[in-house]
């Protein structure tokens, strides 16, 4: 992988960001650490986690992913890795009540720093939003933690376009840059908007986030591989697609897109997955997709896709298929 500058931060990150929501649970610690070691050996330095990852599993320890990464991070030179984590998520073990206040931010951030065994977070995400609260207080709290050195930069995940714009206007009014990045749901596959709400309550990239992108927010999207829908369809495995993925992505629109994906894969002597990821890594505006993998082989395949660069015309063809 190449490294690219993360605008407005001074950070340099790998083309792909490694998602870790299964680390320490579905991927036990030895396998998770093998994945992290492989990612680093392949040029990766950007790792995304969350304080609430795996808290939805009753038997899992709290902050399982962060603790797993923290034990690996203890063996690394801290400034060689860019760590992103999230706070202000629902408390999965106490219902789905919003937790987006300065106090929730403080407790989650302190928990993340302890679990990861670090003094600072490179990029701190607000995992959710609570539109019933004004943005000013939560922005002020983020800025205070930044000035104290606990976080270097901050962004948002699952926030609506209108709330992000409101937050950015407030930040500008007090002379601060505000959010430097946004983590929307975005991949080549077009999602069903109703099914999407349980995965991306903030919205899908093509539903207004392009304007934020053009205004200078870096996009670090999740579901960048569209949950593997194109690979399964191309392999004739439609019947094996999980129910939630089927509800989200199985449509005539995406079947039509598969035809274009196949044509480009043949043209470039690439895999279907490589074309799907290249749709994001080839974007003209700063975009760093978060990838998921359950094996080293999958990780190597995804990293290998970085060699494929699609033209603007090819990107438009895929988008409009």
C-alpha cells in the first residue's frame, strides 16, 4: 500500500484502514494479532476500532477490540501507528438510549485510553449523534480534550449531513476546524434505504455526503466492500447470502452493477473484490475505506487491490450503472 496525507491533520495513513470490530471475539487474540502484524508488513498503519466493539455480545469483556489492540500496540512504536477509535455509542447492555453528552464522551475516552494503553488517540470519532442536544456542548468538549492532548483530531460517524454542517459552522465561528473526517456508509453497492437504518442511521454517502466531501471532509467509509455482495453474486452464491446482507443489497440495481464490475475486472485482469475496493481508493477526493477481513488471505487480497486505479470515466460508469 501507498501512504497518503490525511488532509488538515498532518497525519500520513495507508490507503486502507483496518476495521477491527471482531478482534478479541470472533477473531481470537492470536489471530487478531497475526492480522495486525500482516497489515503492518503490507504497509498498513491505520487501524479503526471503537470502545463499544463487541459489547453487543453478553459474554464478551467490555471494549474487547480495544483491549486486544492495546496488547498488540504495547509492542509497537506508538508513533508508527495511527489509531482511530469511537465513543458515545449506545450502551448495548442497557438498551439503545443515546449517549452523546460531554460526560459520556469523557468516560468513553478515558476508557479507550486505558484499554488501548496509550496517552492519546490520533483520530477520535463520535460514534453516534443525539439530535435532541445542541452540537455546541459536544464540540466544546472535544476541543477541550484535544487541547489537553488526549486526542489529536476528531470526526463523526453516523451523523446526518445537516448536523455535520451545523457543527462545522459552529466550529468555524470559534476559529476551530471542527471535524476533519466523516465515516459514512459507502460502497459500490446501492443499499436499500429502509434496511440500511439499522446499520447507518446517519445516512449513505450518495444521499448528501458528497457535498461535505467537496467542502474538505475526508471520507473514511465503512461497508466499503459492500459486505461481499458482488463477490458472492459473481460466484453464483446468491442462495448463501446472509439474510441481513440480502435485505440490504440484493436488488436489480446491484445485479446491473455486477455486469460492469465484471467487465472492468476482465479489462484490468483483476478480481471482482479489487474493482469494488478500487471504486473507493480511486476517488479523486480523499477517501480511505475501512476494510474487514476474517483471515490473512482475505486481508492480502484486499491490500493487493490497491494496485488497481480506475479512471474517472470508469468510476462514473460504475456509479451510474
